[in-house]
């Protein structure tokens, strides 16, 4: 059996409020698109947000790296492809690509490192024990 | 002694993320400017937000009316003028004008009706007793 | 043949960035949801945004009235129902309801008055001639 | 004469719309704070935005790296410290720290690589010739 890598695809269409007077999508807008994709990816990882919100345990972004490759414009249909990239004891990385399917162009790439914390104290928690076996192929040395 | 009317002025400068590809400020951005002004106005009204957040009592916007008069552009310096307009038993209205001081132009007008609610239940509370005397000139029949 | 009334339904799911520390959806977020619905509604009205962006003719919001009825929370699935409500010579109104389908609750209602303007001058244009006949049942005296 | 390093400080106060239902500032909000600081820093670098917007030459963010250190909360007063970090032929890096002055805590660090592009083609331009001498101490090998 091939090892499983959690992945997500979410679609967005560029709205006026995503663009700026330079005529292209503003860099903050891409990160909002990625927030949505990561939220669905985390949900798929078994971090049900309603439950987490009840337990006050949240996956939080510790680091973001984003490369802006090409500018999208008003009304573009974009797809955010996200996947679990790697994991450590108490942290994991997700990676994202924003693609414009009509011409196959890669607009943005992004990597985010996350931790799971107990709020309101903000204390980091270890990742769920089952991840180590389930996603063994993604573990970092 | 003249009756007191709480007022606020806050300055903002238009950033790229406030504009859209039509070349002007996006209508959502003006409302974010007004959110800031209203927050400072509410603070002045004795609704200290840190305290309210502790007590879980929040002034919440029940209705917004906004008229977009003229479009602002990138880098414009704008001033939001806000004031307590009127009050009832458990609701009050604030009104706002967004002015561009360099030419005196009126860009946006806005009125908001607020209630004070006990969260998380969302139960409406009566306005503080002292308001009725302090702002008697603003009471609505 | 029954008269046609342009309508739109768009779905959104509440993300972390839509909520605030009061535990509920922030009032600006609902307006972003409505922006999306109105954009799709305008598209359906024959105002193709790519074309309009090329001709520099844009439907612009002149007035917004919004009533906040009930607070939505993280992860809620909401539907924005929008329709063309009425039209005049050079202005039209759209109305919106944000519903939470899981319990049928009405969260937000909104009305927006729009004009079509030629940018960058901002000169108002008359509505397309065919609207008068096509949406005759929505014309205001 | 000591070499000059362009720096900027901008103040922000955390509003409701900057927070989320986890009770802390949302990661997108910090990047909006940094956008403001970078815009003022670019202005100080002689990239007057009104002029650039006229010439359609814009500094654009090519890469962002952001580390979230500690969570800020509602009503916190924060200061964004930005500076020109280094420059190459056609790219430059800016670095930012978001500090909470009341306790000296470092909340967020960020580095951004920028290029100057001619819009709408998006063609990269060389940095202004005078930068090489003026900021010689910041040049990268």
C-alpha cells in the first residue's frame, strides 16, 4: 500500500477586493486564499475546527514563506493545491501552489510551518501519536 | 453648561490594499476605516474594550447605512469624523463622515446603530444609566 | 410568460479570519460575502467584469444598508441569496439575505444601490436600454 | 560620515477585525501592518507612490518570510520597525520586527524581497543608480 499524503484543492475566483490599483491581485489576497486551503487541509488531518475551538486547541502558523511568481488579475479562476509536506515531533509543514488552470501558470508557492497549541496559554502540544505511523514517509530526521 | 457630544477624529492614509483595479478605494476599506473610528469612539464612551472583552460585554453593530459620495485614491490622507448621534433605551446611533482634508471633499457618510450585548448568549443589555442624563440632548423620543 | 428576476446564491464557509475575539463573525466579513454574491449577480445581469474592466465601465455601490440579525460562528456554512430588487434610469438596487441552511436562520439582510460609471472620470451612465423592458416589473415609478 | 540605513517605525493598535475567535491577532493582520510600514519605507526610499502609480512603476513583493513569535491581543499597541536590509542589482530586501512596547516583546519578524516592475507588462527594472553608492554598505556580493 502506498503511503498516504493528505492533499487539498480549493478554487477561488478573483474579486475586486482581491486586486489593487496596480491592476493585479494584492499579495495579502493570495494569503487569504491559502488560509482557506490550509483550514480545509487541517480539517482533513483530523483537526476538526469546531472541536478544536471547543477544546481551545488550535493549529497555529509559526512561519510562512511565500514566493510571488506571476500576478493574477480580476476574475481569474485559481486553484490552491495544498499538501502535508513533512512533520516533526510538534511541528508540521504544509506546502501550497496557486495555479491558474486556464493556462497552467504557477502564480504563487507557499510553505507554512504549524504547531498545535493549547489556548489561551499558547502552550505547544505534541502532534497526534498516530501521525508518526500514518505519515511516516513525511517525517523529518 | 453646554451639553457634551462625544466625538472622534481618526486619520488614515490610503494603502494599496485599500484600492482595487478600478483605481479607487474599495467600498469595504471605508468600512474598515469606520470600524477604527467607532472603536475609539466607544472607548471614549466609557466602553473600555479590554474590560468589555473580559466581561464579555460588547457593543455590536446592529445596522449600518453607508453612502459612497466620491472615490478616494491611493495615498490620499483621509479623516474619519465620528460622533454619538442619538440614543434610545438599549440602542445608540453613531454617525461618521470621511473627509479628504486637502480639498475638503466629503467621500463617505455612514450611520451605525449599536446595541450592547452579553456574549456568548448575545443578550442585549440596557445602556449605562448615566448616559440618559449625560447625553440627554441626544435622546430620541 | 412570467417576468424574470435575476437571482444568485453563493455559498461560503466561515474561516478564522472572518471571526473576531468576540467569538463571532465580524461585521466586515459579511460584507465581503455580499461583495462576492453581488459580483456574480452583476455578471448575470450582463455586466461581464472582464469586458467592463477593459471598457473602464464599472457598477459601483452608491449606498449600502445592512442589518445584522444573528451572529454566525466559525465553520458555519452560509448561503448568500441575492436578487435584483428594483431599477431606475441610472441606478438599481440589489437585495441580499445571508441564511444558515442547517437551521434556516437569517443572519444578515442587506440592500445596495448601484450606479454604472465610466472610469476614471466617474461619470454615471444610463442603465442598458434593454433592462427597461426585460425587468419592467422591477421598475420604480 | 556614517552610512545611512533607511528605517521606519509605524504604530498600530489592534482592532476587533485584526483578531479571530482564537482570541489573538490573526496572522493575516500582521502582514497588513507590515504592508503599511513597507509602503512608508518605500516612500522614504524615493519611490513616491503617487508618481509611481502615474508611471506604472511599482515596487512589488517577490518573496515574504514571516515568523510568528508571540500572539498579540485586542487593543495592544504595536510598533512595526522596518529597514532596508540589503540590495542587489534589481532586487532589495526589507526586514521588519513587530514589537509590543509596553513589555518589549517581539511578536513577529518578517523579511521581504522586492523588485521594481513596469506595469502592466510586469517587466523588472534595475534599481535606481544612486542606490549603489548611497547604500553601498547594504550591497550583497
